[in-house]
C-alpha cells in the first residue's frame, strides 16, 4: 500500500506564472558547491521545471529529503518529508505506487547533498523517472515562490 500525495496544480500554475515574470538565474550558492551538477540516471531540474512537472503530471511525488527542523522553516506545497537517512527501497515503496511514478527530490540547495543521496537510492531501487531539484529550497526562496510554514506535530 502506498500513500497518495495530493498536489494542488493551481498553486503551482500561479507560481509558474510568477516565474515567467521574474528574471532567472542560478542560485547564488552554486559557486561554492563542490558536489556534482548532475546525477547519472536522474534529470536535474530548476524551480520552474518543478512547477511545470507537477502541473503537467499531477501523479508526481515531490520528496523533501531534509530533516524535520529544516522543513519547519518552510517546504514546498504537496511535498512529503522523507529524510535521506530514512530513504530506502521499503520507505520509497510505501510512498510511491510504481517504479514509473515521477519523483522529484529536493533539500536545502546546492550545498546540501541530502536530496542527491536520496536520488541515488531511488535509482538503485529501480525508479525510472527521477528528477533532482538541485537548487532546492534556496532556489525556491530566491525566486520568491510560496512556502508552507506549518509543520504538523
């Protein structure tokens, strides 16, 4: 059995409209990051592509790989929290219907590798449509896209 995550495409459509009106650009912290710009087998995407993916494919599961304390500072609507240290084939199977369900992983930004580790685990588990939002919350905030601030106890 898996948990169906309900994403509100209307919220993302509004953010996508805002994105088209704002100047683009890579996250500022990218200059100091030593991690990989991409992960073999996954598609690296930016904030606008996250929105487009969720709007075009509402079955997409958006996974926040950050720790609970980071998530309390804000998270992307519709995302589910699955910390990288708790990500394995069983935990993914509990969230996702099939290995062909689109998955997007994110964390704090290019200086954070939690989502990168989770992406590599998902690929090793056989998931085939894996996206890595490398810019994460840092890029989302820089573009002034909305965040949810309430974290249920």
